[in-house]
C-alpha cells in the first residue's frame, strides 16, 4: 500500500498543526501505513497564471510543489494541515495547494484526501471546507472522522490536552487506513471509475 503525504501548512514547524498531523501519522503507523510529513515554506508564492505548467508539466516556480509533484505516485493519500487565520487556511497552504493540485491534477485522481485544521477557538469549519475543495475537484474520495477534523489550542501543549480533537485525528487515520485498503482491493478488481 502506498504511503500518506501529510502537509504542514503552518509557519510553525512543530506547532499545533504539526501536533495534529503527528497524531494522524502515529495512528496510521499503528495501522501499518507509512506516512511522511512535509513542511510548506512560509514564503511559498501563489500561482502566476502563466500557463507554464500546461506546456512543461511542472510549475514555473521551482520549489516544494515541483519536489512533491513528481513523487505523487508514492502516495495513496494526501492530508493538508493548516492553522486557521480569519476563518480560513494559511496563505502558504493555499498557495502550495493551488499550484500542486493545478499542475499535477491528473496525478490526484483516485487518491484519498483529508484535511486537518488547528485553531484556538473559532473559524475551523470554514477553513476545513476550503481545504476539502481541492480534493473534490480532483476526483478524490474525502475521508471523514466522527467530527470535523480539527484540534483546538494556542500551543502544542494545548492541543495535546484536546482529547476530543486528538481522538478525531486517530479516527481520521483509522478511516483513512480502511479506505486505502478498500480502494486497493476495489482497484485490483474493478479499476478506477
């Protein structure tokens, strides 16, 4: 089974979003699924709408997007993680995802998608909704949990005390493991739709 790509779209490499993603990674590991966490640089530029990717199959800006894009066949699932800023995801995760999903959209089809958001109090569901749109426009099944995939806290220690949030992350990972295995079985017998 292919591994899961966990994308940390926070400027804090070991902050609240990372803490949530790490909880997902640990539960995936317990279920026999490998994962890799990558850090989106805080200065990731947005799409230039230059159409370079149409002609060349890669983004004109040579950064993490072009590092991950060619490797997408290694991954059966992608989890986008972001803090919540003014009820939306971070600018860097949006810039990264805009370019990755546009440039490499053909490689996304059939992969499993999920997002994780981290906030102190409110705005999580709007950010959660925004990030899920990347998956639904690229023919990707979206994994859910027993609640929206969010953790709450101002510091990583706060997040580690958010028992319901961490339980939501573990359930997300278990559901993702099940869906990855189910898709592998179905794909072998029926192929992709």
